[in-house]
C-alpha cells in the first residue's frame, strides 16, 4: 500500500470487481475472470480477465463521450491527483 505524503491522507475509493452485482450500463460487457494457467501445469498462475471500459471504479476518458476526445493515455495524470471533489447526479433534469 502506498504511503501518503506527510500531512496528507490517501483515501482509496476503488470498488472490488465482482462477477455478480455491481453497476453496469445496458449492453456493456460484464466482468469475468477465468484461470487459464496454473502452477502445476504451466509454472505460473495466469487469469484471463474481460470487462467493458466503463466497469467498476474508473476514469472516463474524454473520448468516452466525444468522438474527438482524448484517450485515457493522453490525459495528464496530474489532473487526477489533488483535493477531493464530488458530483452527485439526482434525477433526469439538467438543472444548474
Ligand atoms: Zn465510465
């Protein structure tokens, strides 16, 4: 586990990936994890994992919503570190 800089606290917001439950959007692939190699037969344990990019705790790259948006590899990672903030969406209205 990473240690926080002096005077800072790291809060891990990640949620575990499970093959049951969780929140998925309609039509998005669900998380699967299957052991495909084991130590006895292959010398190491290897799993095949599969899931949609909109699964579990994640960051949506701009390209998720905009065809010409940046991919996650193009996003400046320093933008993802800093004071916490949150956004709560309630209902289907677009109130500001
Ligand atoms: Zn997403």
